[in-house]
């Protein structure tokens, strides 16, 4: 039910006009699926960092470089099997993304066993809006491969290499169409206390948007609840 509600919100938000466009770099995605018999996870509040697609690039050694931006988020994910989660993440002024996680190594979060885990996460996203009378569209496709190790019941450390491609059209700031790609890896930690969890992540990303480069360290954090 919550996934359906979130999908409805996603659809409504995607129709809103937007003055700014951002592409998240922070992923904050662990390698563990939630596990069957559990209701899922709610991301109550997140602050991700990403690439600002509107602001004029700064000059780094004579090379134009995109600026970083904060991206608030909330989301929900539910298990469909012991290895698979599906969910949505709502991000104002950024692609509203569907998420599919497949855990191919280790045990699920619900089992809580110590040891190694690995997963693949695919996240297509879309944001529709208007720039005056012109329709705008931001499409993204992201893949990540989080790998992690649960060293204690409450502590999970993970490394998440990723690649993101996006296309932005209809804005005067970037021309008729702009292509963006970014890649890198995030180093993160999840702390769990009963039903509450907190994730933090430091990410190094590279890439390009037209003639401008993408390259910096980004920090993200979110907290939420594990549903039984």
C-alpha cells in the first residue's frame, strides 16, 4: 500500500514545473535486501549531494566544473523475495526514481547475520516540468553495485561503485539537450538501533556535462525506519 501511495506522489510531482534541475551523486544504498516476512523500509528524511545542472560552472585550473547541490529525499522499499527489493525515492528538482535491488551474495537484512553481502541496484528516473512555455524532461538511468560487510549486529559498512547517465532537454541554460554522465564510488556506514537506522556516505565522483567536468567529494545521509 505504501509503495502505491509513493508511486502516486511520484506521478503528481513529476508533473510539477521546475526551475532547477539536479542529478544526485549520493546513493545511500546498502548491499542487503530487506528479506521476506518484513514490511520494508521507510526513508523518512535524506540529504543527498549531487550535480547542479543549472548553475554556471566554476573554473578549476581553467577547466569548467559543475557545482554541487543538496538534494532532499524520502522513499520506501519493500521486499518481494529474500533477494529482491523494489522501491521509490522522491527527490524534488531531481529525477524521481524507481529502484530495483537484487542481492546475489550474503544474507538478507532481516536475518542479521555477520559477514559479506553484495547486490546490484538499477534505478531509472524521470522528472517532467516546464521552462516558461517549453516542456522540459530530465531522464536518468543509474546502476550501482554495493558491496559490504556486517561486522556487528548494528554496524554495516559498504562500498558502492556506480555509473549514471542522464539527458536533460528543454532548458535554455543548457541548450536544447544536454547529456550528463557521472561515475565513482561511495564509502558508507549504516547504524541500526531497533527499528531506526541511519546511513552516511562519502562519495568520490567524476564525469562530464557537455564541456564541463564533474569531479568532487560528496556527502549524504538519511535516516528511516525498518518496518516489521
